[in-house]
C-alpha cells in the first residue's frame, strides 16, 4: 500500500461568470498537491455516480457528518469516482451536495496509482474504483479503509468499512486502528 497520495492532474470544471451562454463553466486542471498539501483531508472513493449504494448511503453519510468531521480537524472531504466532470457535477446537483468536494477521476489515473482500479465489466461499467476511504495528512496516507475482496468483476459490492461512521470512529479513537 502507498505511503503518499499519487501525483496526478485532475480535469475539473469550475463556475466562471465570464463564460457566456447557458453553461458558465470552464476547464481547470487541479493537482494532487493543490488538494492535499498542508491539509488534513478525508477521501472516499466509490464505483460510480448515480449508482445505488453510492447515492443512497456512501455520499450522503459523509455529507451528513461534514460538520462533525470539521470539528475533528478535517479541512476537506473529497469524493473520488472514475467518472467525468459533467457526471460528477450533475450527481452533486441531484444529491444536493453542499460540503463534499466531488472530484472526477475520469481517466482513472489517481485510482490506478492507488491500486484501486478494477474491472466491473460484469456490470457493464468498465474500469471503476474499488470502494475505500482514507485519511490524508499533508499528502501522507495516514489510514486507509479498503473494502474486502478487492478484485476484478467482484460479484458483490462490499460496503462495510469505507463509510462515514467508520472514519468518524477512527478519528475519535474508538475504531480498531488495526482494521
């Protein structure tokens, strides 16, 4: 497992009122360093925007506990998915996300470097992220909670340890740190 987050460039879209027309957004590259350097960040990654567990439980859990995470010294919560910026934006809008930063890993570069890129061809998804969460402190991976049975075309979608409650318990010192 890695000690530090991979150095990649994410292709994001940001609102820019100087852009004319009905879609006032522009492309903006964002580096790993810009996201993680000098900050304490929770990252959780999931197979896909708009998918059942990701939409009903995984993302809402982190959104719901945002203030509690902040009170425990977390600077930002980032959700990474192997989806493009347009999909992530629409998913955030549909979910009413206000606090979690939805970060598109459209080419799967970050996910691949993390060792979490898996085939989900059995579901017609292609390459996607395995479900995990991690605590990153100034680029260093302090703790990672990866779901069991990491592998290609897993017939199930385990969701036991990458949830917001497990990360909260870890931060509060009530979670078994050997997990």
